[in-house]
C-alpha cells in the first residue's frame, strides 16, 4: 500500500474496494456507477480515466476504466494490484467473435488467452505463456449468468496488439480453426499481472461484432446496453 498516489491514479489509500470492475471505456465506467452503484464516489479522474467506489446490494465495489490495449491495462491493473491492494479485477469488455457460433451480445468468459504480443517477455520465461482466469471467479460468473438468464460461454480468447491488420497477416481464420472464441485487446496483460501479483482476474466479454459474419453493434450500444455482463460481474464481485 505504498507509492500512492501513482502517476496514473490519484486516489488515497483505501479508496478502492477489494474487487474492481474494469471496462475499457471511461464512459462505461461512469454508466455503471450511475446506474448500478449506490452512493458512488469518484475516486480517480487522472487523464479522464474515471474510477468510482460505491455499494451494490450492500457490498462495496469499485469500477474504473482500463483504456485500450495491453500497455494501458498493464499500467492500471499493476497499480491497482500492487499499490492499492486490490485483490480481484474483473474486466468487462467487448470482443469480436471468431466463430459464427457466437451471436451479437453473447457473453464469453475468458478461460485463457492467446496473444501475438511480446508483453509476456518482461516476466523472463523464454517460451509461450498461457495465462488463465481465476477458476473461482469464472465458475461463479457462469453460475451467476444462469441465474440472470444470460448463458456465459467459457473458452479461450485471443488478445491482440492490432485492431486493424493492414498487411498480409491476419490471424482470425487460424485462431477460429483452433477453437478460439473471440479477439480483444486487454486480457493477456490483466491475467499475467494478476498471476505475478498473486491476485485474481477474470475477463467477461460481450460480443460486439462478428469477424466471420460481418455483423457489428454501434458504439452507443457498446457503452450503455451490455447490462447483463455488468450484472454478472457485480454479482460475483
């Protein structure tokens, strides 16, 4: 609980609950605080990355954005785990489906992550790292989804550095054949930071577009309508 405030979070000690929900979008963080939390207090707004702490069904919970990509997730999850004493981070994000078996608004629980990034090189293992979700959080999310009428699909996902592939390389078809459910941009960093800190992490991902079928939802829907995923995360926080 030393070295606070950090360069990226100006909250005092104790400002965050043991579990933090992390959407990528700061506006989604505010939406959750305003629509699900009671007595929510803004505890961080450095660079417009809004973090709030309040209560949900009497339980203290925090929500703060991670920004886009592994470098940003890597910074915020590291500081929350190692400086603010946070025990669990549940990413609540969006993903592009790599299979036509997933439909728009389906919810995926990332059991493990593939990546084409070198983010894992810093940990000193000269091989392929395969970070996994915390099983307790994952199984609780599946059960909470069933109670709320939202089927949660567990399986592997891919965390990518690139959103637009401008050359000949595009791994989507290859990964789809390997059973990878969807692609996103943050979970690999979150899972490795949790493992290194001895903490817990889970990524819940709502399918916002499908790379196979070409279907996609607009930005406003991604910001405010993925409420089932939010409720599942809050139930297990």
